[in-house]
């Protein structure tokens, strides 16, 4: 059995651009026969003569249609599928009669199959052909923030399937994608790419996304089951930046373009230190219109912004000046010293607007990069090509930034095998700067909100989480969390003191005038108008508290 073109005249009479139908020829010759019989089975695939590989059976992939045909992948997949269908029919007939079936018998079975009108099904369709249609759908319909993730999953599933077909010399059908096949895919990813269990789980979503697409768009409820407990994630420490570390980063000014200290970092070419120019569109003067920053200055401020607002990296890049709204009191009076960040998450825009109150750091960044810009301008500068700083570039630079600032607390960051066990040699503690990435901002924000005593639901509203399971993956419960106010439970007494009877705390009654004084005092402190000591002393006086 082999592929051939359906020549209707002499081959020399055809032109290179002439299209011919591809046939599958099944040749049969009985013992003693001089001339055998041939079944020419049309595949329905057309190909130009110039795109046909006469020596296809000698190539590694055994694909008859050359790459010069723009649709060569799809056509070759269909040819393999047709070949497999014919092989299956011949194999079934051979099992019954124990000899190679005559072409006329095979032909009659093929005719019978065409006559039968069965319910439409994709179970016997080539998997890679349908997967390619799914890939096209993703490219055309998915949002950019999610598209990259899905296309990465598709890329490696396709790579494995193509490799599998080549080694096994088969054409994969949708029915072939069973639990055993998916287990082989997981092992292949782990052995060839050394992926962590958490990443492997994301790769498997490519199969579930394909299944959902088949159900939703193709109206076909295919059987594609992901094995349970196929991957076990190891438990590791959730790493975040502490309050002191964030303050240390905030106070470090040596990267700033306006600080002469940045020159010493230019000497080290390996740092890839450079400059970015930001255009201030609301300023007419050409001399003042452009403002220069060092790229490490921008990257450092981006990290601080992520830690202060708790948004994803993509949402930060999309942040415009108009996403900051000044605070208004009940009477509608605007306070231009504070406000809220209000934005829709790029990943899930349907969840509505996320509102995050500003703090000293995020307000300072808004003032720094927003000066001279219009409301519809992006907050952070773009590159000289007009593009945002990519997440990969940010993750590379921020490690060096944190190394220079000496964010070097030792943390546990082991790697795990597919069973969730730490890989030998990776359980040695590493400096924190080496594992800092854009997502540490979200974890640091959540940890700080917990330290401030915010309720879980309040934090989830600010981070945009709807799943408690996902939210809980951003922080660990520390022993100190369990003791917060717990010693005052029910009665308000302190177990560390020898108290013979229950003591109750005095209840402070705060009127509107006192509340306003406290708010003003807090504003002065947050804007560096008074220091911490003065803030505490004045607060005690307002509340009439003794030392």
C-alpha cells in the first residue's frame, strides 16, 4: 500500500502547477499470479505536481506533500488518517480469512461504509488535524493575556504528538488520547524539559481546553480524561518581600537618573544598564517634554508598584493616569493627597472594576511618572520602540536590582520531582534576590494586608480573587497570625500576667470632631509632614491617652 498521484494522461504532458488527486494504491498478488490486482482509493486531497515528493517513502517523516505547499501539514495529516482507515479495514478482513484480502473485497467494504449514515462523530478523526483547528481558533479569538499561555500548552502537546506519530509510525486519532497517552506526555515533559509539577499541571490544561472547545464549538462530547493524582506538587515556602525589605528598596536612590551615583553601574556591561525616555504629552516646551530615567530605576519602581497595588504585571503595564481617582468625602470634596486605583483585570475583565486604595509608595510613583502627562497616557514609560517592558526582561533585571540593594535573606526554594519529593541538591537555601520575579509583588501585597489585620474578603476584593483556593496559595499562615488578638478572646485578659480576676478594657468613644483630627493626622504622617514619633505623641493627646 502506497501513495500515488492520479495521472489521467502522460506525466510529461502535465505542468508543475497542475493539480492532481492523491490516491492510496493497495496492491495484491496471489501466489502463482504473474500480474496482481490494484485498488485505487481516492483520498480527495489535491496537490500541485511541483509540491509532490516522489521519494516520500524514503524521507524520515514519510510525508508525500512537500513544505512548499502552504497547507502541507493539514493535507499530510488527512493522508495519514486515510491510510490508517484503509489499514484497519484490511487488518480486520485478514483476521477473518487469515490471508491478504482481495482489492474487490476491500472496495466493497469501503462502499458499504460510504452508504452507512452514522451520527456525526470526531472519534476517528486525526487528533493533530483537530488540534490545529483549535490552535487557529485560539489565535483568532483569545485575549492576548491568556493567548500566550494556551499557545505554549498547544506547542508542546503538538511537538510530543508529532514525535510520537513518527516513532510509532501511526496517525493519532482523538480516541487515542487516553489516560495512558497523557501519562506518557507528562513523563516526556518532565524528562526532556525538567519542569516543575506546578508547570506540568498547567501543560495538562491544554488537553482540557481542547476538550472544552470540542464541546462548545464543535458540539462533540469527546472522551478525553485527565488521570487523577498524575502529578503531586511539593510544599514549598511562599516567598514575599517583607515590610523592611520594601522600605529598603524604596529608600535606595542610586539608580535614579537625577542621582550621580548611577554612573558606577554603567561600568558593568553585564548589567545591561541603560536609559528610557518618557514623553510628557501635556507639556508644550520641547526642552521639558521628555524625561529620562535609567531602566533599573523604572524596574525598581515597577516592583514597588506591584507590591503596593497587588495587581498582575500585565495590569500594571496597562495602567494609565486615569486609573487613579482622587478620594472624595461624603460631601464630594476632593482630597488630592490620596485616592484609589481602579482598573479591570486583563485576564478576567468580566469580573468588574477592582478598587485598591493608594498608599504612600503608589501615590509617589503616580506623581513621579504622571507629571506632565494626559489622563489617557500610560503611567510607566515604554521602550524606544514604543513597547512595554516585557515580563521576561523585567524578571531578568529585577533579580540584579535586588542583588545590588542586598535583598539577600536566605529562603528555601527546592525543586520537586513528579511525585512531589524534593530533588537532591536543590534543598539548599538561596538568597531571596535570586528568586524575585514580577509575581512576588502580588504575594507581598497580600502578606502586608494580612499584617495590617485586613479581613480575607477585603483583601480578595482588592486582588480580584473569587476562588478561595487560589487566594490561599499566595500566603502561608505564620504562628504570629494565630496569636493576633487571640489572647484577648472573649474576656480581654492577658495570660502572661497574673490576674486574679477578669479585667475589661475601657471602650473609647470617638466623636466626629476627634475622628476628623485623627484622619488629618494620618494624612500628615503619610505625606512625610511629621515623623513617626510626633505622629504617635499627637495621637495620644487627641485620644487623651496616658503613657
